[in-house]
């Protein structure tokens, strides 16, 4: 259960909304149980009065107070249920947003090396299925469990007040047993199977994605039928696990409801003796078992959530293990030096270093170009300078930096939203100025929406060169004193590169710039050029 702690801590940051939501849920449950109880009492009371009338005995009944109470609880239950659903589902969506944002931030902070350990389909599963599994924590797990315990204790207290302490204690034992069977016992029985089901769902989802992405290659290789058969076998195994879990959940739900029904019979049986002695009235005696039967609604929510708790824990464990914050903590430079690397070794753990004993000093405002062929370690060096991956050994000192990676990432959003990632406080005028620097301003001036132009999935409305220049403009908006540019002009034609390079150089005046590329022509104007062998 400790795997859930970081996510529970994140959820509890909205404890105000959680308390309000729990109170609305409690109001709904109490209104429903009170409606049942008061209706049972009222029907019994009217039946007894009717029998007295039939026997010629004078009797009376107040129709207005219980009738008004029934109408009140009927309305309050409907209203409370409406606002509970509205409020709590909004809360769950906010919690899922918090979880996804925290998860995305951790993925962004993790190094390329850590992210590369899993395929893209697996990361998609982390951001969707695993996060969705965590939505059971509050609305289907924490809140119903707490409320079931609270309502059960209130019912026990009511039985103690109206009947006796001995009956109340026995009732408490029965209800506690039902609670354990519906929660902990079911979790223990389905923990491994539910976790295994979650793993199979992830593998099947990933394999289906890869099947669709590699459909042409599988068809060309004549393997499409065999791969489809493999997916079918995985689907059948998944269905068997689901059926097994549903069976266990159904049995535990049945036993739980049986115990609650037995508790109602127990209270009715033992209360009958008190009725005969005149200690309790007939309507009250009938009301208490009906209250207990109302607990079926409360307890009925628990088995489904706890049957899936194993999958939730497994999802949280994967998120904790696969997505860890970066361990890179470069020392911040406190002098006029923008970057100081001392005796760095760069590479992947367990393999020979790509570079070793690498030392470099970049002064504030200096322009450094690094040139090397593919495989010479340019990108690994840039990742290390930017703090994306840790050095195998050595020390690195630098201030805050902004980093243009070799890959071009454009999000499915507007031009403005993509640019504001570089500087969330930038004005529209600053955004247009950055676009002018990379000769994209005219391109979006022609669009009716201007900065609000939608770029499509992965920026598919842009050419490769336009997408690269847009990402470059995003980097230029940052105020960081150190700018690292890996292949800044990939996909940009030579004429455009010749025109915009001097403009960008003037824009970055006063800041240290490290640009990397295959040749000097792919760099910004540089004071020094370092050649990697």
C-alpha cells in the first residue's frame, strides 16, 4: 500500500473539496436510509392504527409530520445525489488533471535515458490507463469506505439508544465482519490476479498499438495472421482473468449482503422480546431492520472498488518505478562563468564512456560552437550540459538554461500555447517578435486566427522547417542566461538560415550560447568552435 502514498498525498492537497464531496455523499446516504426508515415506521404506525379502529378502539395518528418528513427526505435525497454527482465527478476530473500534470512533469524531469527504457506505447499506457486506475482512490475507495464505517457506527448507536447495548455490540460485530469481507478480504483474494490483469491489459494495449503501427510491415512479411492470433490469445486470457475477478467480487458482495440481511433479522428477533415487554413500540421495531437493509446501498459500493484495488496498486507501483525524477543536480554557477565542466565522463551505465576526462569553460556571453559527425557524442554532451542526463563522473556548474533538443516537438494546440511554453509571461507583442526572428510572422499573419491558429496533431499543419523554426522561437522567448541549441536549423533551407542566424545572434546578445551541429554552417555565429572526433 505504500506505493499509493505519493498519489494519496497529491490527492489530499484538495482536502477542502474532498470534505465537501464526502459530506454530500453522506447527506445522500443518510437521506436514503432515513426515507426508508421513516416510510417503514409510518406504514407500520398507520397499519396498527387501522387495526385499532377496526377493533373499535379509539386511536389517533399524526399524518402531517411523518408525511412531511418523507417528502423532505425524498427531495433531499434527490437534490443531494444530484449535487454529489456533479461536485464529486468534477473533483475526480480535477484530481486526474493534478495526477497527469505531476506525472508529465516527472517525465519531463527524467532523463532521455530513463524514458528510453520503455516503448512509446508503454508511456501512453502510463499517461492513460495507469492514471485512470488511480481515479478509484477517492470516489470509489476512500470516500465510500469511510462513509460506510461512519454510517454503520451511526446505525449501531441508534440500536443502542432504542434497544440495548448487548444487541448493539453484536450488531457491530456482524457489520464489522461484513465490512472486512467487502474490503480487505476481497483485496487479499484478488490482489495478485487484479495486478496480473492490469499487466496483461497494458501488454495487450501496447501490442495492439504496435500491430496498427506496423500493419504494413507485418503484411509484407506475411505475419499479420499470426500476430492477430497472438492478440486474440492475449484477449482470451484477459477475459478469463476478468471473469475470475468478477466472480470473486460477486461472491463477496453476496456474503456481505447476506450478513446485512442477517443483522436485520437479528435486530428484529431480539427487539421482538423488548416489544413484548413494552420497552419499544411496534413501528420503531420495524424501522430498525429497514435502516439496516438500507446499509446494502452503502456496503454495495465497496466490493467493486476493492476487487480492482490490486490493479490500482500495481499501476501506482509502475508509475513510481518507471517515472522517477532526474537525479541531475548541477551546481549553479555563481560567477561570470556560464558553464564549467570538470573531468566529465559521459555515456551509459555499464558501457564504455562516449567521452572521458572532458573539461570545458564557457564564459558569460560567449558563443561556443561544437561540431562533430553522427555518433561523436554531440547530443549526449548537450543533454549532459542541459542536465537532462547525469554525467558518469566529474562535476558540472551552470546557471539556469534553455535547451533546444535535436527532436522537434510541437504540441496539438495553438501557436500561442506552443510559444508560451518558453516563457509563460510573454506578451503577444513578444510572441510576434520571436516569430519575426525566425521568419514565421508573415506565415501566421495570413491566418484568420493569428496566434490562435490551431497547429494540428504534432504540428501537422506545418512543414518540417516551419515546425523547427517555431520550436526555435519558443526557445528564444526564454530569459535563461545559458542557451543550448542542438542542430538548431534542421530542416531549414540554407537561404532562410543565412537570413535568420544574425538576427537570432543579436537577440541572444549578452547570453552564453552553445550550438551543436554537423558543420560550422549549421551553427550560430561562434567565437570558438570545438571539433569532436
